C-alpha cells in the first residue's frame, strides 16, 4: 500500500476534483447518503455526474452552453496556448465546472471553472482554474510525448491483457466527462507533480510549436527521480460479482517489472467491478495494489 508521502504526490492533480466549486466535506458526505454511488465499470460513462449544491447552476450552465464553449476554448488558447474540446459542463455551488480535453499533443484531460453570479449570469471574464491543476496536466502530456515509445509498450500489453484476461479499464466517455488527471487512458493516468518539468512547461507556453524530438532532447538535461513521476494503473475485474484475483494480479505485476517502462513510480491496482461516482479514489477495501520503481 502507498505511504502518506507518496499518496500525496500521486493525488496532487486530483485535489481540484475534490475541491470543485468549493465543495466542503460535509456537503460531499450528504450527497453520498442520498444516493448509491457505486456503478459497474462497463455501465459508467459519467452521465449524470453531479457536484454538491450544483443542481441550480447545472441548469443555468446548460442553458448557456453556446456561450460557455467558445469562452472556455478561448481561455485555454490564450492562457495555455492549447486548443481544447469541451466534453462536459457540470454545475457547482458557485458556477460550473467544465471538463476539457486537449486537441493533439501534449494530450491531457483537465478542467476549469466558469462563475455564475447571483443574477444567474454566466461570467466568461471570470474563468479560473485550481492552482497547479492545468500546469500538472500539461506536464503530464509532455511526459507522455517524451516517453511515447515506452508507453506504447505498456499500452499494447494492457490492451492484450484485457482481451485475454477477465479485466477491463474504464470507458472513454467516463474519462471525457469526469476526469482531470492529465494524460489519461482507460487503464492509467500520469502525474508529474515535481518542478523538474518546469523548463519544458515554460518552453511549451513560449513556443508551443516545439517538436517532440526537441522535448526528448531537452529532457536529457533533467535528472529524473523515480518517485517524482507517477503512472497510476487501475484495472477492474470484468465480472460484476468477482473479487480481485490475486493470482492474476501477481502475474500482471511480474510482467510489468520485466517491462521497459518510463522512469517513475508505477502503481498498479486491481479493483472489483465498480466505480464510486462521488470519489476520485478507485480503491476499495479489497483492492490489490503494488508499487514498481523504474529508473
């Protein structure tokens, strides 16, 4: 299991999701008491995703979708030099949380918040983001560009695994509608919470046309700390009634340990077939988890 310090590094980009719209802990707990948050992985697409005290603003935001989309696209292009596609708009206590996906590379999923005032006016001029959220997401996408070949090896393995074994990943729609975890696939996401990628991030903002080869050359000047880059792999049992299989999990871990993976701390987890729609934490009491360091 993860220790407290490592967990903090891994979940840094997820803090925005936990704090969306100024949601307090008590409010989140109230939502859980009023609904059954568990949904099977195959069925969950993020439809109906809600934030505490967001029902009213959800309706206002939907009615102003034609205003929100171009405003959000302009915000990301102006501030982060990134073309994005808006996937989901969810009302929160003080406005609406907008989930976006970058077009092209660096590829990442993130969010921004557009306020709605007391007169029910959507305020495009007040769009804001949680501190560090988008920055983490862009760094994650840059990491994926730089270590593209190693990640292809991981992708091929996981795709083959889910075809031959009773395990699956999440639906693509669920990622688009609810995730802000940077570079994200149905099987894993990447976090780069350290400052080591700051020079590459600065280059992207100042020269977004920088090529993949140039980033790959630039990263050689960085000394990677395996505990500062994280690839978090989440797999689920395909059968809705099956608990995580220890034998299968041990084989997956053994395979990954032999694989040529990018530098970082790789956390692999195998869960039962359910997602808690109110929480960014996929782990259950019976989830299996192991860490693998790659240098």
